[in-house]
């Protein structure tokens, strides 16, 4: 979970709790293109996912209406970029993937990253805000934490940034109140570089909504930030928008009908997706499975009141098997299977069938 705390000067300084890069089998790690695709796609949602969000209304994380409205506006701003994800507010926390709380007492903001949200118990928040979101700075915080929800990482840890830190100054700054971080925590939150496969692009975007403000005296190089510090605008940058549309393109082909016992081939590049409509003729347990040498994410949804609701999923990335889902399907109902290719393998062709 990414955590943001207020420093002595009242400015937020954000870092990630250490999330180790997945250890890949030797055969996979030996293929740089495949390894980069798997690590880069880790935690990203399938496109056209409907993310349901809900607010805590009582207890420690109860969120005031004006703060909730600021988060709603941030969701709308991300959607306005033209991405293929949808955000739907629901009244019950148990029905939401994204559960949002607010706590001035904690004085920190936090969000799990991408599909890691699904591992959080449904009684706990996945995203917490710790200060006023109605100010310009607070609006940037709202956008930033939702960037984590989309699967974005911190920009100040981009290895392409060329940042050289005054390391002892950073340790001293974050080792004191209110953060009181250990040296290890500070290293993993600020000084450690992300693997190149996890960054948004080939260059550092100092204006990214995922970049946070640092005061003077913490950055040695680039020299311009040593004296005046680094102050991003707190808005979605052009690169932020480009990243979001790349991972979640708004334009989409109509889903194809997939009949039982018939394979549907799909020639997809890394990051591309195909959707299929399933209308079973009998009620029983079915097996939905991919074939081919690709690394793939396979998801199953049921259409309820015109909206896809998640049922199950499987990701075979870096494993010597195919993605497969076994689930009972009912005659007369409509389901959607989504296939997102992480790495296309040698043939570049993947197929889906159910039986």
C-alpha cells in the first residue's frame, strides 16, 4: 500500500511500502522481453473493467460529503481522459472493489496498487485520504491515489529520472517526526529505483500526478532541483493521460459470440485484449481455457442489469500452463470472458474455448 505522510513543513511526501518484484523462473527471466512484459503488466486491470467504489460512512474512516465529492470529481477526471475503465459508485462497501476512507487523525493518505486491491479484506479500506481534498493540493492527492488504483507507480522512483539524492539528508528528513521511518523504509520508499519494466515510459515525467513534492536540499542532481526543490503541478500530465489510454484504450470492438466446444483464435500483441460473449444452453460447471504459448490474463463476468460483475479469473504469466477457469454457468444468462495477453509467445496466437 502506498502511504503519504505530512512532513514538518506541512507538505506531503509520498512513498510505497516495499513491494518486491516477482521472482520469475530462470527460463522466463532469461527472456528479457517476456520478463519485462510480465512485470510491467503486474497488477493492471483488464480493459473495460467496471471498478465499483464505495465510501465509509461511519466509524474511524467515515468520509465527510465534501471530501467524498472531491474523490468523485477525481474519478470523473480520470474517466474524462478517455480510458476504457468505468467507475461506478455503489452504496455497500461489500459490493465495492475500491473502498475509500478518510482520517485526519491518521494524517496519511494510502492506496493499494491495481489488482492488489482485490487481496484486501472487504471490511478494510483500499484507499484512505488524510487531509483536505478540496484545496488544489488536495485535488492532486485525490488524483494521485486513484492513479495507484489504476496501477501506476511513483514517478520519483523512475530509473530514467537521473535523480541523485542527498541520501543522508533524505534519511534525516524522513527519519524524524512525523514519518519516523527507518533507513530501510526510507530506502524502499524514496531512494530505491523501480525496475525499468515498471515505469510509465522511457523518460522521467517531473510533471506527473505520480510525482511528489520534495523540498530543497534533498536532490543533488538534476542540479536545478537542489536549491529550489521539486514542485509538480498536481494535475494530470500529458504523459499520465497517454499511459492511461495505452493500458486502457477507450475504443473497443464488440465482443464476439463464443459457443461451447468451439475455439476462438485471437492474434493479440502484448497488452491487447479480446472479449467474448458466452450464452450457455444448459446449466452446469464449465471450463473456460486458453491455448497457445502466450502469457495471459483470463477473466469471467456475468452480465447483471446490463453491467458485468466479476466471477473469477486466472493469470498464467510465467507459468508452464494455460489460464483456465472452472465455474458453474446457468442457461438463459449472459457471461463475458475477457482475454488480455501479457506476452504473445512465439506464435503470437492465443485461443479461448469453453466446454
